DNA sequence: ATTGTGGCCTGCCCGC
DNA sequence: TGCGGGCAGGCCACAA
C-alpha cells in the first residue's frame, strides 16, 4: 500500500485538482470505510463547502474545508486517490491493473460535475472527519536527528518496530524501513535503545536520503533493495544472501553481511 | 507501560 | 485448467 511517497502524491493531486470546488454530495459506498468514532456527520460537514488546503501527516492525507471541517483519508494497503478519474500515482501494486468502480469505497461529488474517489480493493483504508492528528508522531520528512533519538529512546523493541510506530514517527512503511536500514547498515532486529549517537545520526541521514530518493523516483516500491526482496534474493551491495524474517510483525529483508 | 499477536479484506501467484 | 494455501506495502484491538 501507499507509504509516504504515494500519500504525498495523493496530496499533490488533491492540491492541484480538488481545491476550491464546491462539494455537492457524499457517497459512502462502503459503510465500514467510515471511521466515525467522533460521531460527526460526514455529509453534513462537507456538503456545500470547498477544500481550502491539502495537507499530509505521515500516511494521513488531510483536506481542510472552508466550513472548518477537515477530511482525513487513510489508504490502507491498496488505496488510491482519484480526482476526476486521474490517479495520484501509477504503478501501485494490486491496483495498477484494476481500477474497477466496484472497488470505490468513498466518493465526493463536486457541483461542477467532477468527483473525488477513494479506490481500495482490500478495504483497509478509512475516511474520517476531523481525525485526531495528535495520534501521529513527527512526520518522517521533518524529523530531526534529536527527535529520531527520542523515537528510539531506551526501547527494547526492535529498531524497525519503532520506526514503523506511527504514533512516534509518521510515514515510515515496511518497504521504506527495510530500504533505509539496509542503506544505513543497521540490523532491523537490534534493540532500538542500543543505537549509539553516531548510529542514530547515520540512520537519520539514510532515512532522509531514502525518502528523498523515493519521492524523486515516484514510489516507495522503487528502492534499490526492493528487487531483491524475494526468496533467494541477494544483497545488491555485497551479493550476500539476504535474510528473510518477521521483525516487528512485518516481513523483513536484511543483509547479514553488512547490517549490524 | 511496553511489546507481541491476530484479525481485518481481497487478489495474485505458486505448486499440486 | 482448477484449486488451495500462502502471501501482500497498514492499522487496530487485545493479550501477556
């Protein structure tokens, strides 16, 4: 699913194509897609209003309306944002070949006849009005070395698990975590609190470089490690057989030769 | 409190 | 060719 680069492309799409258009209708095609713990009436909050700004915190896209309400969109593992049937990114696995309307879960109609839709075959995504933004930690694009040190803290959890904890560091997904740790030469399973200051700085540098690279390439699935993320995969750097494990509950590939 | 696990869903790929 | 099992980039509730 979308990691930060994909959600950023959705944000850019919304910013360029959805701002200033009056919303005329809300279609919740899948009732479970609505996360309505705060009891806010989605249609009531959106209809008649227009979006003023498109923001993003981690993997959460946020559209602020001129009525004061904010539409929050999570894309789960297979979600895509469509505006007037243009997609935010191409080449997303699982959805690239199939944008069948039956997989649309949430649609906004604009008074000008256009539409904004969330397409999500696997239905792990969610929409919510006025989501609690404080649930999310510092955004991966903005984290400082000092903040990264605080994210890791003295935790005994695996390093990778901490990087994936959205309440601490927002935006890191499984692929980006593997790619950055591979580049930084750090073992994903190491206790987070065991990193020395120099290693934290190194990790910060490689996280930043990784996200910049993937943003410029246009997708979290375009990393250098990704082609080797398969059985019998070999480290693109030194040719060693990659190790495949579950770390932090997620499938993890790493190089036993240069990641410590 | 922190850390780990199962479950949510659907589609694809592989092996039999 | 058909079918079952395993697997997938996220997140949440719950258990220990």
